[in-house]
């Protein structure tokens, strides 16, 4: 009897579970949720295939997205560092090649000086060769610049080359640089000496240079006076004068220094150079006033006149200016001097070579590091295309089955109509 009541209650519950309703279709709701889930996964798979990424935005995986973006910013920074290292390496390479050339020229000069030790030689001709080698060395030093930076003319103490970005565990980023020390291989350099005085709007105190403007021809101040003074010149000192875009210069010789009127010699030679330059000015030399030039602007535009003094003995190779093998004493003295100059040039070349090698090593490291970071980013965010393709096909089949299932579930309430047919 108890078993019969239990079986009856069970059949009643089954009838309740199996009841049909025209208001609530549980099967259709289940099928619809399944279809939505399949469609969502299918859209995700299609996005992975179209973008090639499994993490295309923060909503896909916020942690991985954040890590990948930090790594991408580092890659961008390292690419800029690679450019900086390439620029620095080229700059140092130019300086190294120039120092090696200077070393070769000094060695060639040494052979001339050794030849001058012999009595039965024409020292004047040998001295002419030595002078040409001096000029060639000065030319190399002046031209040894890259993008405006010259590391061997004595005007650059050091240069910083950006070499790395360092990120600590807290996320703080600092930059690192490679310091390149400048090497002074100039035979002369700037020195504060009162070489010029002038009139008509003098611009400074004349301790080292002067500058003044001349009006156009016919203007109130279209003429100016330059006075060359003697600050105790040494052989090899150079006086330069710029008139607009034209520059002229004169280098003092040993004979000039021995003269009692070196300022007149400088003035006369500058006058000749200005006239030969084609500058649109007139130059008069007043023999009654020592070292005085009167410059008149003959052009239709105003003209700025400036000047500068270069001390032959102030550079790293300043002793080169004093080399003179035209005499026995000079040849003997030059032999000791040239050895010191060669050592200076060799040390400079070695210093640049060492730094260039370091920059090259750092450049290779940055390139490899960039590749590793890029590969790491790909591992984090790139989609596995084989897996995505297989998943897409599976989801397409699931979508078709879900649609079919929903269709069947939607048709179930129609069976209720049969209950009302007579």
C-alpha cells in the first residue's frame, strides 16, 4: 500500500514536470542561451582571426594587456636608442678615422724631420714639406665633424650618447649614457688677446674679437676703422676677419715676429686678402697709423665685420706650430717634439677606438633585446592561428546545431493545439 502511494506521487510529479505551457518555454530559453553563448564565442574567434591577436584590448585580458603595452613602450624607446647609438657610433668613427689620419701624417712628418738631421740636405725644401703636412693636419682636424659635432678640435670636452633605458622592479625608468671624451688635436685654439680695436658701433670689449655693422653704401656709418695691435704674436698665430659671408685670415710667421712692426705686416696682408676675396668693400691702409685699415661698404646691404684670434700654441698639438727644420738646431729640437705629438695622436685614436667598440657592442645588445621583447609581446597577445581556425569551424557547427535546437524548442507549444481539437 505504501509503495503504491509512492509510485502514485512519483507519477504526479512527472506529470507536473512534463506539463506544457504557452507562456513559458523552458526548452526554448535554454536553447536561446546556448545559441547566444555559441554566437559570442564565434564572434571572439572571428575577431582573433581578423586581428591576429588573442588579446586585442583590455577587456580581453586586462593583466596581459597592461604588461604588453608596457613592453611595447619599451620597444619603442629602444628603437629610438638604436638611432642614438647609430648617430653616436658614426660621430666617434669620424673622430677615430681623423685621429688615425693625423697619426699617419705625423709619422710622415717624422720621416721629414729625420731626413733634416743630415747636414748635406736642403732643409728649406724639407721645411716646406713639413709646413704642408702641418696644414694638412689642421685641415683634417677642422673637417672631422659629424652632424656639427667635432670631437678632436679641442672645443668639445665630452659628449653623451644615449645607450639604454633601465626599468626597475617598481616600474621606474632611468636612462643610461655612454660618455665620449673629446680629444684636442688642434694646433691652435682661442686665446683672449687684445688683437683688434675698431670704431662705428663696436660690439664688445675687444679682448678677443670685435664686431661692428657697416651701413649700406652712402649710409651714415658705411665705413669703419680696424686697428691691428700686437699682443706679442708667436709664429703660427692666426688673425681672421669676416666681412659678411667672406672670411680672410693671415698666419704670423717667424720672420713677422722678428720684425719691429708685425701689426703693419698683418694689416697689409689682410688688406690684400680682402681685395682678392671679391668682397664688396673698399680697404685703405694708413701707413702713418700702425696697423690701421679703413673698410668701406660698397654694397647695397648692411655688412657686419668681425674678427678672431687663434693662438697657435694652445691646442693639443700646439707644439707642432714651433717645428722648423730649416736650421740644424730646429731640426734637432723638432725630433723630440714630433715624438710627443705622435704619442698624443695615438692615445686619442686608441681612446676613440675603445669607445667605438663599446658603442657597437651596446648597439648589438639593444637590437637583440628589442627582438626578444617583440617576441615576448607576440607570445602574450598573438593568436594561435591554427587553433583559432579549428575553433572557428567547431563553433560554426555548434551554431548550426543551436539554431536547429532552438527551432525545435519553438515548435513544441504548437503540440498543445491538438488538445483542443474535437
